[in-house]
């Protein structure tokens, strides 16, 4: 791709250069939600570009850009996504389009970012061997940390699409049943946790009743976004056997405001780790489709200050996205436009690379000191920020949209405060 021209302030070194071009939905103070593509610290209004037919974008986008979500962009399909990306790169890099492009710029600092697409279904996988092993050692110290099925299939649970929220949305401390003082009590969780995850956004639906093979799975993927699967560990511990998470997970899942198109991540593809035993034929990898994203978790205590408490990578995720999709659909279930498939917590092998507080603090036995505050789990007023970067070749580094959320106090049983 040609070098970015200098007309876009903040694009050089911002993490949002011409090689990136992530999609989001911005709301200006005096306007309606509008799909935008980010370049530097500003956004290009897709509707304005389409109406002015800059670089032929009117023909590519049609009415899709006039919608208040990215749903219409998703509906363009894989060939449409490729054409749209090529035309947008032309708009950004060709000085001949500069006046029309400048007229379509939106100042993101003055906008509110909203959930960029309609979430159809939400599935959370359990793809990190290190995370599964860490939790297994905590929960089953005298047994095998991995349950017998873990190396044979991508374990997952079906989440609640209606409580997926955009980055920056406050997270209300949830309440539910939990063990307390030798009995069972109802009240707000005392073990509120985070899960550092990578989300896959489905743009192309599949046919009901027809499995998607591993080799064709990525044709359905529009892009990637960071995810925080907030978790109430005490509620989860009481409810999850025999059917799995429910109230401990369903209260909120935060997703980034920006979706990085899959095409931007070609340089960070990796094979993923060796799998032993070999998966069944329908799960065997046709080509390498792991992604090497550098990930970090920052914790900002309510009292002030803060710091990074975890750094890890998604390169070692045991189960890859094509395998997740193949398994999800093998029984006849189909992909829908707007499905969000989360990786599950991404954790590494070394101390300080855990993607959740329950791992990082060894179940609360080894507290962290952050910004002068001691933490095992999250307190009211704490904020967590998840970040990721990706190599894009020739020294270019992309910054994925961050996921931030601040904990708000439980409002009490009547919703009016405690």
C-alpha cells in the first residue's frame, strides 16, 4: 500500500494508519449515528463519501452507509468488503481525492462511539490452554487440570447478546446467589473479575443445517475486536455445575468500538500451537489461522493511579477461529450476520501474563498492589482497560480499539441504591 499522505493529522504513528482502516459508528453532538472508518484521530463519514461518490464509493456502498450501524456494510459480503477497503485506501492515499476526503472527515474527539453492529448471537469459547490449565489447578488441585474433552473440541458457552455493550459503558456490579458464611446468600458479587479476550465478528451468514468447513470458515469473518467478558466468580462458582455459566456472565460483555477488518491482520497470522491428540477430521486445520496480537490489561483503582497488570499474546491460543466456527456449525447451527465469537480468556505461561484476576491473584490468595491500592478482585469505581497491537509489516504497528469499563455500585434490591 502506498504511504499515507500527510493531510491526516495524527495518522503517522497513531496506530490507525492507512494500513488499518477500522470501522465504527460515531454520533456527533448534533447528528445521528453514522458509520465511519478511522484514520489517525479522525473518521471518514462513509455516508458522505458515498453520497459524493468519492472513488466510486457510491456504487460500492449503495444505501449501506446511510444506516446507523455497520449491518449494511456487513451485508456487502466478502467481495464487497474487499472492494470497499481498496476504494477507502485510494481515498486516503491518493492526493487527488484530498478535498472530497477532507469534507467527509469527522472529529472523533467530539463524538460518542456506540455499539457498531447489531449483535445477533454471542458465543464465548475457552480456547487458551494456559487459561484452562490455570483454572483447573485452582479448582481441581489434586486432579488433572484439564477435563477429558478439552483437547478434543473447542469448549464454549452461549452468552447473552442483549447485554453486549460498547467500550466505555459503565458496568453495574451484578447480584445473585453465592456461598457465604457456610450458607447461601443473595447479594452483590464480591469477586468481580475481567476476562481479556479477542472477539471475531461474523459478517457473512451461513446456510442453516449445513456445516461450515474449516477451510471456508474465515470467508464468513468481517473482522476482529477486543472483548472483556466480565465475570462474577462467586456467583459463577455456585451456579455453573451442571450446566455452566448463567448470571455470573450474563450481566455485561464489553466490546471495542472499532472493528479491525480481517484484511488488515494478514501480517500477524501464525500457525498456532501443535495439537495433541490430532483433532477429528472436521476440526483439522487447513492453513495457519492464529493471530499474533500483543495484549495488555491496565487496572485503574478508584483511588487513582494504576498500571498494567498483565501482558500476553493471542499467538498461542490452542483452538483457532476456523476450528471454532467449524465446531459451532457442525450440528447444523448456522452463523448469522452480527454473531460475536469470543476467544475465551487469553493467558500465557509466565507470571504476569494471565488474562483474568482470578488467575493473576491465584484465586485471591496473592493480592496485587496497583497504584498504591491492594486488589484481589474489582472494587466499585475501578476501571479496566484492555489493549492490543498488531504488526502490519515494514515497521507498521496497528492499535486495535481498546475496551474500557468502570465498575458502578450495585443499586440495591429495588434498584434505587443501597
